[in-house]
């Protein structure tokens, strides 16, 4: 069993609490807050009114409210956006990033915990702290949300050894799940184009939420023609927003160019060739299709 643990220092924790917290989140996020209980957490996004991607996060029940586990680079903006929507709702929104930290460890290690279940998003407690099987893909393992002061003692008791965060990023990228630099996606593509349906981040049966109308229309009218796909760089470098061509036809563009690159690809276009090595101004690369994405 792999006892590696990754301290996800680039993640932040917000806390939404108050008598209106559940309804408040239900009216905003792309997933169904009713899925979030003491034993279940969900992946969700906050979209623009047009259905464009703004932010993504994992929602975890904690005491009388909800943890929002998000990328630290987006946390201040999410905090402001939630407060913007707050109006007269009886909710309190706190940024607890200086108090809580997220530690990620493997799927097999998670299954060794008493009470764990092989269900995406399934949530158990280690003492008072939630452990969540990643609701997007179990190959991302589980995540422990814990008070910073307790972190290292708890990791020692759990026989978890700190590993390089780059290994976690590489695993996420190979799976086709964006590990960082989410701000580079903001307003550039629709949430549904981020593969949120396949990553269990959209509920098409719930009621209205911000961006729901366009998201539902794209789904119901079968208008999903572009998807966010990972890139493997063969050599050179990529440029953000650079267009990708095959047979002199544009088939996509690079949206995240550095470290763990992704492109928005017209995956239904007959000029898109999964096996081809593509060339750009300063490099060559391949476009990868994640195994969980049936296209």
C-alpha cells in the first residue's frame, strides 16, 4: 500500500454557515446540495449567468455548514462572489484557509479506513475531520480536511509520509483533471465543456442555478462540440490562447499553456485526429483523451 500523502498547500477552505446556507448554495452551484451529507460530498462549479466556467470546488458538510475546498488562487474571488449573491440571506461566509489544510492520499489507503466505502464522494470522519473519496475520480484518492495544528501528528498516526506535490499534479494531469491554474479557464469555455458531467459536477435534475439555462440547452440539444483535454508536450513550449490547426482547419486552442497544459478541442470535427502529433509556433504536442471520457 502506498503511504504517500500530498499537502495541498495551493488549496483553500471557505466555510458557508447559517440558517439559509443550504438554500443559498443550492441556488448558485451546478450540483445538488442535497447530495451533501455527513456521509457524502460533491464536486460542483459556480458558473456565469451565460453558463461559462468561473470557479470549481468540492463541497463538504461540516457541523451546521459547508466547507468549500477550492484552489487558493480562486478563493478570494469565490469569497467575494458568494458575498455578492448573499444579499439578505442568513448566511455567514468565512475564509478558513489559515486554519485548515487539505491532505490527499491514495485510494487503497482510503479503503483501509474503518467505515470507508468505494463510492465517489463518500465521506467518513477521522476523529472530527472529514475524509472524502474524491467525487471526481477515485484515482485521485481521498482528501483529509484538517486543522493545521493537528496535521502532522495525525499524518504520523495514520502512517502517511509527505510526498512531492508535483506527483499529485502529474497524476491529476494524466487523468485529464485540471490540477491548478484554473483562473486561466475563467470565462473562456462553458462549464459543461470542462467535462463536469463526467466528473460528477453537474446535476441536470435539480432546479435553477446560475448558468443553468445554457448548460441544460447545450446538453438537451446535443450542442456539446468542444471539450477540455490534456496536452502532452513533446518538445518546446506552448503559448496561451494559441490556435491549433490540422489540415489548415482550426480544431481548438490552448487554454492552459504551462506546467500542466490543457486545450479546448473541437472533438467532433473530422479534422481532429487523436493520434496526431500537432505543431505550434514553438513546440510539438499530443492531445490526450482521458480513459473516463468516451469520445
